[in-house]
C-alpha cells in the first residue's frame, strides 16, 4: 500500500470518528482534531504499526478527546 493511499485511509478514519462524535452531540469536532489527539501520544515514541494506529483512532473515547482538547487549551496550543 502506497503512502498516499495510507494517508487517505487514515484521514477517512479520523473523519468517520469525528462524525461519530457529532452524532453524540459534539458538533464542532473535525477529523484533524481527532488526528491531533491520537498522534499526540506518538510524539516521543514515533508512529506505531498500522494496526495499532487504526485501533487507537477507532477506540478513541469522547472523554479522552475532551481531556486532550482541555489540556491543549490550557497549554495555549491552537486546535
């Protein structure tokens, strides 16, 4: 699988998760924010295997996401 195809698939997964959160009432979530949240935990260790990455996106809970967004706001990081 080429790198571009992989990037598109991961982007679609993030948009799908954002859509799930919107259905739960979190209307202003987008795929980029989902990716930022999931990829933040790889900052020190590097990107994991594909299966772990997919699992982390699909198993992301709203509470984990909201904790990330709150901490980012306190740190002054733009979303």
